[in-house]
C-alpha cells in the first residue's frame, strides 16, 4: 500500500466518480487471470488492486464525516494490524 497513491485516488474519486475505480479493479482482476503473467507482474497488479480498494475505503470514511487524515491513518492501522496477525 502506498499512501501517496491512495491519496491521489481519493482525489480522483472526489473529482470524478467511484465507479471508475470499481471498473478499473474489475479490469485488473481480469488481467490477473492471464496464465502467462510472471510473478512480478502479478505482484504489481495485486499492489494496484490493493491501492484501489484502499482508496475506496478511505473515500467512504471521508464520506461518513471523517477527516482525510484520520481516514488515511485509520486505514493504514487496519492494514498494519492485519499484516501483524499473519
């Protein structure tokens, strides 16, 4: 997860529409099914998909009245908490 990318995607969602992000996720997930992709390429697709999902989660928190900074911090804490559990 890259915070600067998530922040940029949140701005994109605010300026455009969240549907673009959902469609991008679907496209990248479809691409990831290609059996000829190398592990490194799959890692990149996975990272992009994770950042897109993160942006949606942060955007939804902001929509619920949480400040951008608090929403980003809460999201990253959730991510770090889930990594620590593995």
